[in-house]
């Protein structure tokens, strides 16, 4: 049995957040990602991130666990794992907040 107890996310744009497994981390990007030709030649290229075609999102989590077998159990202690996914942001939608 494994139980995560801490999740940290680096969103790839300089911001990060932390959450416990019961919360869902979320993030609002302010700049979309674009290929270089679009970024430099298109009239709306200024709305793109200045250097990224995709955001590297890194998720780090810590968990603890116990392995069980017919002859007993073994405490696995606290473990850390990291995973990175690459995502592009194709559209930015303006939202008015008050």
C-alpha cells in the first residue's frame, strides 16, 4: 500500500504550487506557446511566450508505503518520485475577475 502525502508542481513558466493528494493542483498560463516562425512573423506573435514552444511541467511527489507478503510486511519509508510532461498551450482566454 502506498500513500502520497505531498505534491509539488513546477508549471514550466516560473511558477509552482503545492498540494496534498486530496486537492487538485491547477494553473492559469498567461502566455500561449508558439513555434518560432509564428512568434516572430505573425501579427499576434507577441501573445506567445518569448522562447518556449511547450511548457515542461514537472510533478514531484513524496509518498510512504508498506509492502505486504505472506511472511510479513516491510515499511518502505518515505520515497520521492518526479515526472515531467511537455504540454503546449494553444489558446489563451481572457477572464474578468472582480
